C-alpha cells in the first residue's frame, strides 16, 4: 500500500480530496501538514490515526512516504513541489500547478532526474458530463472539432479558509483566470486534441489598474480550429455551459444537460445528477484524478503527461496577461 501525506488541510483538502483518498484501497494517508493548530485537530477528527505536523521539514524527517498531495494556496505550490521531489516523493498538486515558467522548468528537470512524477489536479475533465463530451469529441461522433466555447459564471470567488483568489501580491492567486481559467484551458484542449498556438484576451478590470481580473474573455487558436472561454465573478447566478461544433454535428451543455446532434440524424439529450456549477470541491471527480496519478506513478514511461498539460495551462495564462495588457493583441505561444 502506498503511503502519502496531505500538505495544506483547508476546505479543498477536507471536502474535495480526503473522501477520495479514504475510498481508495491502494493508498493510506499517514500524515497531514498545516501551520494552523485548529486544522491539524480537524485532520485527526476526519482521518483518525494520522500524524500531524506544523511544517513540511519535520514531516519529511519523521515519515517514510511515497507521495504528497499539495492543497495549499498557489503561492506555496512551487517551493513545496520542488522540496518534495528533492526528497524523492511523487507529487500531486492542486491547480494552478505552478504560477511561473521558471518554476515549471525546475519541476520538469527534477522529474527527469528523480524519476518521480509531478501531477496536477485537473479534475473538471472527469466530471461525468464533460467526460461524456470529451468521449464524443475523441471518437469522431461529431466529426472533426472546428470550434468550441466554455463559460463559467459565478457571483463571487469561491470561499476558502484563506481568500487567495481575489488577492494581489504575495498572498494572491491571480484572479478568475488563475482559478477557473486553468480548468477552461485544459478542457478546451481536451475537446480539440490539437496543440494550442495563440491566444487573445480581454480582462476586467484591465491589468493596468493593478487589480485581479474578475471577468475574462479569451480566444484560442489551434492548428485547424478555434475556441473561446468566458469567465466571470460578476454574474447574477452560478452557471456553466459549453458548445462544441464539429464537421458532422454539435454538442451543447447547459449545466447538467448535454445534447448531441449529428448529421446522421442522432439527437439525444442526457441529464446528469448534478449541474457543473454545483459546489466548489467536487469530491466525486477526485477518484479519477487519484487513479490517473497512480497510473503515472506506477509506470515511469508515462511521466510527464500531466506536467505537459499543466505547461499548456501556464503558458496560456502568461500569454493571456500579455495580450490583455495590449488590449487583446494576439500572442503566439512558445512551444
């Protein structure tokens, strides 16, 4: 049985990650790290026989582990990933995986040197309704994908024990683009199955105002197709939608309803138990994240698949800010 530790025991760890770890028979969470005494107490209440530590150094010294699950605010992701890889641990980390390209290259080099995996929590593609849409895109049911859109509407940033999402500076998380935008990028790439080549972006407030983005509109260019992403924290209600157009049909998603129409006369509607906009932690999607992580962990030849997806999200985000500062100028992505 693989032994792991959770670093950062906030609401995402407690409600989004722990249920999946407890359901999985191949792993055991042995330790939790959190600087807050009340959260260490809560970890023992939830997980039972688990060691708790206020800092990572002490935990690494005392425990013999196979992996860590990092669920801290984004500011701490890069140093923690690097520290754990240097201690020969596999790493699973919440999004945004890292927030600068230099750190990403350091992670990539350490993965190659240590032969350990570093894997992002890209859980939205495992939502049943989105997994169904991705399946249709990949099996050719609607032909070649030519255009897609994904919309995330929220009334405010998600609430956590630390409100990093709408903060700038050292405690900040980059606004809605670093939060929901990260999901949108890998979802659109999953629909298209092509390498992303360029982005154009508009943000409100404008980056020149020194505030985090609360609304974002991005246009994506793939080799032979296009996509659009719209995100806002200023909507009147919570809502998610997607539109995917292929040469032989189309898919529309309205929160919990997927409709597929093809030129061969297929017209089907599927209703799913929960709308995409329900909740913020999505524990039921984390089971597949764990299985994908363990698959890569146990097969060294697969190392880097999740890391490459995280790289696409990061370079798209960096390019999006550059584009928005120039009022939507088209920015080519580095390959």
